[in-house]
């Protein structure tokens, strides 16, 4: 056989077969495309097979044309003309998130329409709207023909616009207008009535060149669905949008993206970073893949969008149907609040709400307020204020919290280690403090200003039912505050039955839909991200809300114990017991011997890992339990029955907790705290106060949560930034037990409590000790301590009975000087104030 020369070997038979196969497939494809690409009779409705082939051919085989003239419209036509009729049929699996974006935008518009009495034309501009699929899909959420006075579909592809015109002719929607135009040149005043726009007379060329663009227009909604990534000159398109958008309008965008967390981790205005990071392989592969069809995924497009507007909501998702393609959904509004000529004003107002300072509104000029802001004392400025001023000085958007419909969630930096340590998991799905006892002891009034630890938020909602002037909810764990936000949003947007399913049963099959279409306008971007990412909590067949969080470990171990000892059926009987005597018999005969066995106490319950992970008991609180046990009658009394060891201390603590509770309270009828542990849900007759129909009726009224402020921070940090002498009640639960007796941390916090409280203000606390060591610190710092319940002698102090004592510390003297009067902070140019 003749040699081919050099080092080239003759192709083996297998290679020939592969090459021949490729050639045959290529030739068949060309022949089939020639046949199938002949214009069908019904150009709008090709068969599924035709549609799929058209998509494959135009995206991967057909060469791009129309570049010779350097014309973007010709390039678009080259890509879309052959597949225009098949576009919608082939994009459903690829373009995920469009319905979610529309539903979120519709929810925002509906909320704002409901809360705005001003009657005006409602306008929607869909930039890069293509075939009009988005506009028809919006009809699932609002009646497009009636809700919008005008809808403008702006697209640069004549073929797609023609499909859109036929669509709206078929639907009979006369209010929808299809504009085949470069989006950079679209001006709403050229199409809207003169009263709505700023139509000018004279030469149109002169008008476009010399007329200054308005700060805002008349569009209530502007959407871009997978179009931003296909616009070469995206800067000018994004720059043109503010002049189209009404002062209170919304911009909605859904599109592909790739980005590293390194690019955005330092930004505080993006509305959260959940799932935003795309790994190196994903960034490289998807950019190269989409470049084939001239779809640009560089991060700069999304970055510039977020820079140009204020972020309302932000979502990062993956399209797992087609290989985990990253896409985002973003809702925004004007970067600078148009209700004010000065961004300082909205910052100042929110800051006053956070710090309990009066909101000082200058009557003569906003510049005076700006100078007053600069002179303000830092110790009564919130972290939200500090962050906002930094952004304003750098011409950046405000943090997303400032653009929400409600200002009760206060800015925090979610990238700080003190927040990320919780790994996006709350500890408590329900609160362990008896709200009935709190109500009896505190007797809140309409002028009370309350600060309390959030936990699961149940106690705060109970306080809200008593209508105090203000409630400051404080928790270092962001997800605990997300849970409270979800409850508040549900009150504000859902009927009672849906509310009950979510928080009574802990499950709702339509939770995701309700979250997007009903609750989203009432949630901060970070809370919305979290619950959208964890919607399975409420939709899965097993478990539910009350089988989540760190406390689920304790509940699951209890279930395991009951199965191992064969008393699971006894648990079911106890939670359905008709009488207290029947409950006692079941407890004594079946459940107590298993749950309170010395073996379980020694090898499970007394372990530090279990105590912290399952029950939230830190080592300093454990030390208090052990110290009390060492001097108790169980160890030192005439009838001593226990040793001075950790396992015996925990066993005695459990006995003193559970025995009095079971003997004194009827779980099925009046103890929701243990009912939810045993049954995984509440019942219609036994539940926390906030789950009653009466509570829903009261807390679902407009303005019910106007006095709520949710702080994601340490108590010390919040106290330090609240104006002195403004709090009347501080509920710190058992948090003082967490302090190390050898440090000055407890004394420092007590000093700050004294500073923040009015004279006669009260601190309510619970402790694992009968008389905790830090009560002496309270008394040294101007407080008088009074016990409102202790478990000595086997007493049951409340329906939870988890803590050994409950105390009220009342402020009787000042130990920290107040700040200077607020009036001294104001410049002389402010002639009058409205407080």
C-alpha cells in the first residue's frame, strides 16, 4: 500500500464510518431543511416537529446574514425571520422565569394601584417584546384589556412584530400597540395623549436633539424579557428607560446571566446574593454557548441595570430543564425617590423611624435638612442611615430596603460573618415563650415602645395585637427575621384560610404562587429570595414548617425515642385526650418512662451538641443549670436523689419542666407549644394568639404594622442607636443567660438598656436559673428586680414551663447621660419644624 508520506497514518475503517455518518446526517439535514423551511400555509402555527427543526436550524446551522450593512435590524431579521412563526413554541423550555417576572410585576402594580387614590392612565411598555407572548401571558394575573389604558410593544424585528400584530388582532385588544422601532428612540409622548406626555411642536429632529429628557415619564410598567442580553448598545437603552418610567413605576427584567460572587459581594444595593454566584466552568461555558447566537451574558449588562435603578426584588435561578442555565428576575424603580428633590429626605425619614428620633421636616428648603443631616450626632443614627449616605455620596442606588413598599425591615450587611454563621437556617420555627403570661405581666398600652427578640415572631405578633406605638424586633439571625417578615406579609395579603394553612398546618400546596402573586409586594428582597429558594418547606408532602429549623432535631429525637420505646401510639392518644386526667394517665404510664429515662438523659439530652443544636442552649446557660442543680434539694437535701453531674442536672431540669406542665395544662385544648411539637401542626382549637380569626381580622387591616421595625443585629448594636429615654419595654427572653459571668458584656448591655429606657421602663427576662447572677448587675445599674414566677417546689409558671424563673427589672434611676437635645443638631436656616 502506498504511503501517504511523512507521519500521517491512513485512516482506520472506524474513522471512515464516523466521517461518512456525519456527512450523511449533514446532507439529510440540508435536504430536510430545504423542504421544511418552505413557508407553511399557516405561518403562525407550524407543527411541533417543524418548530423544533426551525429552532435548531436557525440557532446552530444557518449562517448569520445581514451584517454587511452594519444594521442591527437586518441582523435580527436574519436570525428571526425564518423562525418567527415558531418562536413561541420553541422558547417555553428555554426562557424560564417569564411568568414569574410578570406575576411579580403585576403584584407590585396591583398593590400600588390599591394604595394610590390618584386616577391616571396606566401604561405598560414592553421593550423587545417580540411576538407579544409576554403581554398575552400577563392576562393570567390582570385583565390586560381593562387594567392597562395603553400597552406598547417595542421591538426592532419586523417579522416578530407582524406575529404580535396578528396575536392582538385575534385577542381583540385595541389598547395594545405594536411599535417596530429601535428602543433607544422610543418616546412615550409620541404615542400617548398630550396630557400624559410632553409633545412639542416644530422639527422632530430639533426636538430629539435639543430637548432635555424628562426625569420621568408615564409608564407604570416597563419590561424586558430576554431582550437586554440581545441589545448591543445596552447602555443607551437602559439610559432611556428612566424618562419613560412614571415616578412610582416598576421595571421588570428577566434574562440570562453569568457572574462571580467576587464582582458583587461588596455591593449593598443588589437586594441579596442568594444563588447569584456562577462557578468558573458555568461562566465560561454559557458565555461561549450563547455567543453563537449573539446573546451576550457578560455581567456588565445586569450591573449597569442595577446601578441605574433602585432594586425592589432580585431573584437568581437555574433552568434545570436545559442544563442549569443561570437566569435572573429583577424588579426595580427610580434610583432617586422622585417624591423628593433630595435623597437625604427619605433616608432621614427612615432613620427617624429606626432610632425613635423625631422626623424633622424643614418647611423652607431641603438643603437645610441636608446640613442638619451632616451635623447629626452619630450615636442616634442607624446603620441604614450610614450605608445610605455612603451610597448617595458615591452616586450609587440606596440599599434595596429603601425601595420597598414597607420600611419595617431595616438595612443590614448580609455578608458579615455574624450573619452568615447561621448558614441560612433559623433555629426556631415557633416561639417558646407563653404570650398569655407576657400579656398579663406587661399590659402594653398604646404609648408603649417595645424592643423584643424576634425568635419566630409569634410573641411580637401577640404584642402587635395590643397596639403599642412601636415594636422593635431584634435578631442576629437573618432567617428568623425572614420568618417574621413572611408572617407579616401573609397578614397583609392573604385571606384567613390561606394564612391558616401556611402557619397553622405548616403546609400549603400553592405556597409558591401565593408568595409571588400576593405576598411579594410586602417582603424585602432578601426575605423574598429566601422563601422562594425554600418554598419546598410548605409544599412537600412530609414535614412542613414545624419540622424545620434547628429545633427540628429535638423534635425528631423525641419521635425516635417514642418509636424505639414503642409509645408512638401513646403520644397520639395524649394529643387527643379529652380531659386533663386522661392526659396524666397516658404520660405517667407510657411516655414519661421512655422520655425521662436516665439512659436518654446521659447519652443524648445532656450532650452539649444536642443542647445547642436542638434546644438552643449555649454553654453559659448550661452552667447556670448545673450551678442551680449543685445546691438543689435533689443533691443537698435530706432526701437527695441525684448526683452532682451534668446528666443528672439535665435530667432534673427536664423533670421540673415536663412533669408540672403535663400535670397542669391540657395539651390538646390549651397548650399549643407542646401540641405543635407532638403533632407537627396546630389545631383550630389550640394555637397561638396570632392564628385566631380575630387576630387575622385585626392585623390584616391597613397600617397594622406601621409601628414595626425589624433589626438584624445584636441587641447592643440596636440599643446604642436608639434615642435615649424612648423605650418603655424590653423583652430579652433568656438572652442574658448567654453572657459569660467573667466578662463585662452583661453590664455593658444593662447600661445601654438603662440609657434607652424611659424612667419606669421595664426589662422582662426569663432564665434557666432560679435567681440568675446578672440580676445583681441590673440592681447596680439603676434597676429594681422583681420575680414574676419561679419553678421552686414543682410549680408550673406558664404553659411552656421551659425556664426556671421570670423577672421584671424596672428602671428607677439614670446611670448613663442622655445625648444633647435634638434641636441643637439643627442649623439656623430651618425656621420652622413639623414633628
